């Protein structure tokens, strides 16, 4: 199927029929969908004998798949109950892309009295998986409950012991039961009928730990009732956890030629000289802002000025000139051979390359002349430039998908393939919320079909519904509101939100700054604030990113705007990296990335727990990974404690729910940043000086 054919199945195609004709608005599978049934004949699925309802993660009854990555322990929840008083239990089942049951996990009651159960499942390869929940009657738990009460009260004692023996014999006689477990259960069944023992002694035999363990591994499941199977898409690990480093290639190697009196652009080759430094800080991805030809019409000058001076390079987001469009490289940066060398060098340093995709054009883009119908024409015949009042972007024409959605989509898919063929494995998509969602749904699915390794990051700082839906229809990762969450309450609420049920679709990417955003917290807090936000970003989310220059604490805003003065979008910005060492931020970034690599709990999302603190500027949260789900085979628990006040030393206590983390009453607390060690209990005292130690990143271990 060609891109045009596939797209027509999901994107409405404008009709050319006369206005009086009943022309269809779509062709393909969407047009063949069944008509809605009348309200008097609702469609219902039969409920099982053991009802299983409110299964999660499920979006719109399975319309969109939940997300996981290879090796991720993702939670499955459901409400399971039954009539009467007999005990029920539940099992979560993972089904592989071939339709076979891959694994299962017993679910535990996480809300006693509310019948809410949870288990974690762990896929081991990429693809479209599914999962279901099975509710079942638990005759053993029912018998244990009743027998314990009745035997203690002397009611129906022999009857209860006999019923227990019969149940255990049934349990021991099942096919496929391991021999050791069968012998253990059979011995307990016999013990219940030993007349020379007292009823209490016989009951104790049945309740022995070895018997309970055997039946936990091999439960007796009656009246098994399964939920529907729900979709789960599984990606490679980098889709969930990775560290990104953003740079403008033209700034790296740029210099002012005194003899010629003009700026000379950096190139892809000079930018590649930065790769060892970036890799040395432990980053996984080097992300390039657009590298395409830049238009000259309405070119912006320094700080978004409408006035340009000779040599102003213009915004790389004003894409397209006589040298080409989105499938070309700005000549001052080099050639495709240079780009290929950049990718090769990055890969040799274990860095993947991400490219910014901004679906917009300068007035000089070839598409403007070739396809004027792809843009919005105003009443005076001119093409409308981009606006987000009061912001104006006179150097950019936004695309209009109304007139030829199929043509635009096919061309964009072709463009993406050009860069995929040259080694790009990740795309940061600029402002996807300004493009149609059905377009993204088709495009992301079509790329996934041919290149499942390619990852898309959504840069959509917009309303929650749009951000969530972009994630559900296929974007692998999403920028977030983290940048604007600064207080203790804001951070506790937001960390809980992104790591909760929302995490089944919208994988967060935390960025302290971007080339567009410099929040007031950083401009006023200086170096300590930069350290605080780096710690929060690197530990609060499995994916985080840094914009080049963060190491130098670049914090001067443009008056009246939350962005840097002398913004790199509009000028060359060479930097003196030798200054980074004395500031210490580069060292911190490297340490944080090393800690993330060594502690798999930090590479998970849905395992975050907020812990109370006694000071309103100290925030604390932990990430825990059970040994069963850890790639090391050992449990991993990391506690992060941060002083949010970049001006003052703060102290107080952190209340740590050690039992909830599977830890004993006292633990070894090993600071991964300073290598100090303490013995902590459930209440730990901390004192954090923002200029010396703004945070603890602590591994909690058994003594």
C-alpha cells in the first residue's frame, strides 16, 4: 500500500462532487464502519461469573494501545469481586505478538474493601502485545477463612477438616503440578485426616508455610472469568528512558572573522567535535535543531527582530530556500556526506542522532511555489504567516492540511524516510498540536510499520487533552509542564500525575530549559537553581534533556520574555566550554547520567512514591524496582531529597515508608553524589545547603 492509499483510509478526502450530491467524506475502512445502533438496542458484553471490571491501562475500551518497553515492569489493575462471601483472586496475563500466553502474575489487593487488584507484567521483545485479567473463585482462601473461625469456635470441626482434605487432594491431583509441590500438598491433605492429632494441630499442618507457598505457586482456580484482551504496544527501551543533549550545529565552530568582518558558521564537521564531550557526560541522544536551508524572505534578526543585519543567519525554523526544503541541508553546514560522518561518529560514541522536524516553511520553500494549496491564502491573495498573538513569525508559513491532506502527508512521509535512510533514529517534532491528529495517527503508524526503532518526541506545550491524545495516537514521548512546576506542592502533584495512570500513554520528557524557554526560577536562582532542576529532571523522569549551554548557567532573559537574551535561534552562539569545569554543572550532569545507568529503578516511570517532609522547601520521592523485575536480579531503591530553595540552607526530616519499599526498619543510606553513608530509619534528618549540597540522591540498601 502506498502512502496515498493508506492515508485515504484515515484522512478525510475533500469531495469534488456538486454540492447537491451525497458524496462520501472518506474512503477505505473508515467508510465501511457499521452505523450506530439505535439507543433502544445497546451492545453489551456478557459479564463473567467472577466480574472483572475497570481494567487498566485501557484507553477508550482499547481504541488506543497502552505502552511499555522491553524489560519494563508495567502495572495492570482491575476491580474483581463476586456475589456472596467466598474469596476471589485475580491473575494478569501477558499475550505475546504471536497470540500466545507469554507470562502471568498473581494480582494483589491494593485497596482492601474496594476489590482493586494489581500486578506487574514484563514484556521481553518489541511488538503489538495484549493483556487480560482473569478473575476466579479461590476455594482454598475460602476454606482457610471458614476453617480458622469454625475450628476455633468448635463448630463443624470434623466436617471442615474433611472438606479441606478433599480440596487439597483435588489440588494435588492436577496435571502439570511439580512433583515437590504435589507431595507437599498431598501430605497436608493426609494430615487433616489424622485422628490422633488435635483439630488445631491438623489445621496447622494445612496452614504450614510450605503448603501455602505451593498453593500460591499453583492455585486452585474455579469459575475463571476473563476480561477482554486489551492492546499493548512495546517499544525498545530508549522510548522510555534516555538522556538527550540539544545543540544548534551552526554555533559549534562558529567564529567572527576579523579580517573579513563577518561571522563564519560552524558546520556539521565542527559540531561533530563536540560529540566526545557530550558522550563523556553520559548522554544517549544528540538532538539537532533543524539543519535545512534557511529562507531569506522576512528573515529575522537578533532577538527575533524584524530588522536584519548582513550576516544574520536567520532562524533555522524558517525552513526552505532556493537550496531546497525539508529534505536538504543548509549549505553553510555542509553536505549529506558530512551528515553521514556526523552520524557515524556519534554512533561510535554510543550516541543516537535525533533531528528536529518542524512542519512549516519560509516563503522561499520550494513547496510554496509548487503547492500553494498547502498554505492558507488570505482575502488579499497573500499567504498567511504564523501567528500566536501577540507572537508573530513573519518568516514562517504554516501548513494548511485542509485542501490536500493526502498530498501533504505523502510528501512528509517521504521527507522522514530521507533522514531515516541517513541514520536518524529519533525525531523531535515541533508543535505537533498545530497539525491534524488523524495525520499524525497515520504517519506514526506508517513509520512504525517499516521502522519500529524510530522514536518520536512530541513538543506540545498545550492543553492537557491535546497532549494526552497525541501520546495515545502514537507519539513515544512528550514534553511536559515540568519546566513550570517549582514549589513543593506543584512538584509532588506533578510527579505523582506523570508516573500514575497517565504514564500508560504519555511518557514524560523533563527539560529544565529549551532554546525557547528560560523560566524565572533559573534566572533568579543561578547555579544552585540549575543544579536543583537538573537533579529533579534526571531522577523524576526516565527521559530528560539538556539544552546546550546549561553547563555554563546561561540565565540572562530577554526583557519581557521567558527566554534567553541573544537567543541562539537568531544568531551564532559559540561557547567557551573551559568555564564549565569551575561551575560544576557539567560534572553534575555526568554524575546524574552515570547514576541513572547504574540504577534501573531510575529508568522506570510507574514506580515513583512521594515521601512527606517537614520543610516546605524540601521535596522527597523514591523509585523502587523489585528484584523480580530488575535486570540485575537485585532490588533497587533510590531516594531523592531536594532543597528547592536556591538561596537558603534548609533542614528537616523525611518520613520514609520503608515497609512499602520492601525494606527493613533500618537501612544503609548511600549518597550516590557525595559517596557518604548513613544508617537511616523511617524518619531521616537532612540538611541541604544549596551552594554545596542542594540534593541527596541516595541508594537505600539492607544493612
